[in-house]
C-alpha cells in the first residue's frame, strides 16, 4: 500500500511540474480540488453507504472550522503549485518529503507532543 501511495505521490509531483508550467497555477489547483471532490464522492457513495445519510447537522455546527481548514489547505496546495513552477520536480519532491519532519517538530514545539530522542535525531538528520 505504501508503494502504491508513493507511485501516486510521484505521479502527482511530475504531473504538477508539467502542468504548472503550461497553465495558471490557481486554476490548476482549483481543477485538482474539483476532480478530487467528485472522485471521492463517487467512491464514498459505493464504499461507505452511510455517506448518503451523513449527519449534516454536525457539518452545519462545525461549518466555520471546516471552512478555515478548507481555506488553509487550498492556500497550501495553491502556493506549492505556484512554487513548483519555478523549481524542478526532484527538488520539489525533496521539499515535500520534509513535510512530516516539520509537522513533527511544530507539534513538539507548539502542541507539546512528545518525541523520543531517536525521533528528534531523525528530524535533525532530515534537516541536515
């Protein structure tokens, strides 16, 4: 499963590298979001039948949180697409691979999550 995920991740970086140099980055990101939403909704309708009777009341109650999360995700994807226009795909892949490292370190600093010495050493090695 990890191998298949890695293949899709690599294909995403390579296709974004090609497409971001040909079309507008904001429009590309918007089309990615629309396509992903449609595909996920279709798959969810078949795989998770309770998706059709989802408690929309909880969505209404947490609407602000969902909108803030959606906005920050959209900004992150848009900025990464715009940034990838000016770099090659191998450098972009290296930068994207540091996402877990930064998430771990920021969770350690701001959320006071615990990291073992081995995990901190791994983060330091990734950043060096």
